[in-house]
C-alpha cells in the first residue's frame, strides 16, 4: 500500500503558501497605505506652503512687478535687481531650501502662453526670469483659473510638464493691493523627491513583510509541534501496541481531539492486555487439562507397543515388570513414536536412534526364530517380556 504524506510535511505544504501570500499582501497593503500617506503629506505641505507664500509677498510690490513685466521693453535682469523683487524673492528662496521643494514662485494667467512668472525662488539654470511665459497641462491650467476666480487652492496629481518633468503642484490665490486676486503662488515638488520617500516606504514595507513572514513561520512551527508531533507520537504508540507492546501511550500536551484519541488508545491497550491475560490463562488451563488427559490415558494403558514391522522382524517396546508413572509416560511416548513411524516409513529406518527406552525395553523380535534382541532399555523388562512370551 502506498504510504501517505507525513502530517508535518502536509502542514508545511499547506501553511507555506498561505504565509507567503499573507506576507506579500501585508507588505503591499502597508506600501499602499504609506504611499497614500506620503502623497497626502506632500499635498498638505504644498498647500500650506503656497498659501503662506502668497500671504508673505507684498501685494503692492507684486502689482508693480506684474505691471513692469508685461511691458514690451521690460528688462528681466534689471527688474530682478530692483528692491521690490529682491525683498520678496529672498523669503521664497529660504522657504524652498528649508522645505526641500523643487520650485516656489508666483505666476499670472495670460501673456503669450498660458502663464508668465513673476517671482521665482529657484536659483541657477532652472530659474525662470520675471515675465517668462510657460505652457501648462490642461488640468493645471483649469485649476489655476479656478483658483483665480473662486479663491480656492488647487492641488494637482503627479503630472508631466514638458519643460519641468513629473511634478506635483499646489497653487494658492494671491491678492493685489486692491484685494482682488491677481496671481497665484505655486509650490512644486519633483517626482524624484517623492520617489526617495516612496523607496523608504518600500523598504519599510519589505521589512514589515519579512517580519510577518518570520512571525507566520514561527506560528507554523508552533502549530506543527502542537498538532503534528502528538499525532505522530500517537501513530507510533498505535504501531507499538499493534506489535504486542501493551504499554499505555505516552502522555503529551496535545489538542483535545488528540487527547481523547490517546485515551481511547490507552483503553484499547488495557483491554488487549486483559484479553491476552484471559486467553493465556485459558490456554494454560487447556494445556493442563490436555496433559492431565494424556497422563491419565498413559496410566490407563498397559502392555507392549508395536513400533515397527518389516515382515522379517518386529520392533516392540516392552513394559517393565513393575510399571509406575514413569513407565506409563514412556509407553505414551512410544505410542506417539509408533504413530510417526506409521505415517513416515522412511523414519522407521532410524528406529534404533529414535526408540530409546529407559524404564521399559525396546526389542527386535525375529519372526521365524522368535528370538528377541534388546536394542535399549532395562534387561529386567526384556526378561519379563521373554518370560511372558
């Protein structure tokens, strides 16, 4: 019969895929939640920064800079050297550096393209000069228009801008000296900044997945020890009892069903022990009775026993002159030997080595002459037989 799978192997095969699936699912869930949290954190950061930036800029200075920027003969370098520009752009540069933002600026809808920039806290090659025009994605353009008309803060998803790459943007309305919304303050963060935070989140997710995998593996080991080992021990006890060892099963901590099965096996071992004792007692009693009957039959029998006869010679066992229990038992043995000689003629040839008498005498009697040759046994028994013959 084909042997089944061991229970420990079966449990490992069952739980291992579940452990891996749970670890992956938990890691993916944690990563998704962390990613959403990261994006939400950046959104809050951008919204807050853009709103505060718009409040920090002097409305009169910004209105003057807008008016100068739209002039056909405007000189961007000269305007950026003016006190109105300098005293408003310096706070933007500090805020951008300290908050780790990619871009921080003010912009106005209109001009030769979608928007033109006024203040820009970026320094270096990516700096946008005052009056520089730019094209925006349709969704961002719509969001800026809503910000200027409704006074709401616009927050974009991560979107691609042809000149600046993948960005997440927030734009808050800016009011001029007369209280009307004239521009928006924009704060951008590049996808690379988000990716760094996302990679950290991925590492945390992987660590959580590994920790859950380890915890699940330890739990599986505990389950295997709690369930499989008692069952295997019970199997060993059952096989041991089946081959004749009637010792009760070993007591181990186990689930309730296994404990009940162990109790049933202990009861079975006790029952088998009792049954074997009863059977052994009955067998001993039967053997004693049979031996008693054999002895009684032997004591009741008397006279010679014909062991073999080949036509020319007859082999007999002759009883001693005074037969006692020993002689009766010897006669019973000779009767049994005669039955064996009759059943197996080849065995008869070795009668001298098999028919050995001690209390009686084994005689070979010649049929023609009637003379008897004593092969073994007592001379008195042989003489008594000859006298009687």
